[in-house]
């Protein structure tokens, strides 16, 4: 019974998060990000401000694909990988483990339209990826056991952020989330091959 209750609670949270995302995307497209407030999003989604801030730190975060929750999930998945896995392999597997949560999001074509129409949102995306890289670098530092501030964990974390950024900007949402996963696999493969020029 407890498992059922927990499952229902998590499903409700997912539904609320996606309702807030959908409302934010719809309002941003209609009025522009600067003209929309958190209160507007809450009213459209029929939730309170308190509920909104349980899910997102600001209005822009509601339309950014990679949010703080996913960053923490990715870091947790990385920390849980078997200790014998090489760091690069662990990163790739942790990304695979996190993708179902990423894929559960909706409104991809509309989001891409937003990102193209409002360049100011791209800065928020860059910040979200930077936060991901910082969190991953800390997790890798602990996993590898190297001194804080070492180059290698930061380099690997930055490469991971670049993989996601390159794959996402190349991706066409209409092709489905599986094609985004394939692009990330290709990008990781290029890194593993030393970024040699692929055969035409």
C-alpha cells in the first residue's frame, strides 16, 4: 500500500510540474517572457505561488529543459554508479539513467520556438548547464578522490555539459526524444574517439 501511495504522489507531482511548464510555455509564447509573471503562470495552472516555488526557482526555470531537479538526479545517479567504472563510463551511464525523467517533459517544439524567439532565455540555459557542470565536477572529485579544484573533474564535467548542449541544439523535437538520446550517444562517442573527424 505504501508503494502505491508513493507512486500516486510522484505521479501527482509530475502532473503538477508539467501543468506549470505548459502554462509557462503557452504564456511566454503569447505575451513574451518579460510580460509574464509567476502569478500569471499559477493562475493558468490553477496552483498557488507556494506550489510553484516547490518546483521552480523562477518563471524562466519553468521552460528550461534541464532544471535543478534534473541536475541533482544526475549527480545522484553518478554517485550511485559502481565504483569500478571509469569516470567517463559512469558519466555516460548516469546520463542514461537520468534520461527517463528528462523525457517525461512535454512541449518540446514550443520550447525550441521560445528559445529561438527570445535570446534572453538562452542565457538561462547556459546558466543551467554551468550549474550542472559545477555539481558534476564536485561529484566526480569525490568519486575519483582527487583534491578539490583539480582540473580533470572540471574538464570531464565541462565535456558532459558540452555533449548535452551540442546534442540539444542539433536535435529536432519532432523526431522524438529517442533521437536526442542517439545524438548524445554520438557526441560521447566522438569524445571517446578523441574528437577525430568522422568519416563522411
